[in-house]
C-alpha cells in the first residue's frame, strides 16, 4: 500500500491513498526487463520467483519471434497485457513501490500520482510523507471534518475504499 501521510496544522494525522489508474505507463516506460536473444534469457528482478508461476519457456519463444536483435535489449514488461499485470501478486518490489522510487513520478506522467498530489494539496498540511507498507498499518483516527474535506474532492470509489481502510473516523 502506498499513501501520503499528512500532518495537518491542527496536529491531526490523515492518510491519503495512492490508487493506481492502471494506465501501464510505468510498466511500459520504466520496465527493467532485459531480453538477451543470443542467450535466450530474460533478466529482471525477482525472475526466480516469477519462473515458479509462469512458463518462461513459452515467453522466451514468443520474445525470440518478436525481438530481432543480436544483443541484449530492454523491453516493456512482457507481463503487462491488456492493461493489467499478469503477475501482480508476485511482481518485483520495484513495481510494488512505484511511484515511490527515486523521485516519485520519474517523468512518466503517472495519473494516479497526479491525483494523489491534487488531493494532498487540498489539505493544509504542515508535513507530507509518502510511504510504502506491505503489511496492514494501524489506522489513524481522523475527524469527520477531514472525511468531509476528502469526500468534497470527488474521490473515486476505489479512493474512498482505500481512504477508509487507512483512516478511522473520529467524532468531533
């Protein structure tokens, strides 16, 4: 889970979720997959784990038919098909933490990050920290005013679901 944790000027903490828009820009542009057609090998993070769940021989055959190079080439992620990640539960860590890599967006124009920043900027935050956690985080208690403010920003159903998952409503 990726979110922005805001400390508001009144001392209250609120978490705003990053919701992937499934545009695939990160999978196509930032892919760290390298295919060596001479060796017939695929190089990428977590390939050993992925090979336990995916028929890499079939993928190598497919790539060998498409890639007409005589040296290793960087590819868009071959596991991103029909605008979805086909290895989502076992995707590499660099994929799980996007867009919190080097400098968040890394110049690709991530619409999910743009939306997160729009919501964050609507709050009067004293501090903003972007976080990635793989385990369930304890909820922070937020006031009904914060919830009303969030809902006034026309969040998607997914943003609302994740907001409530990260935060706990507190009566003012």
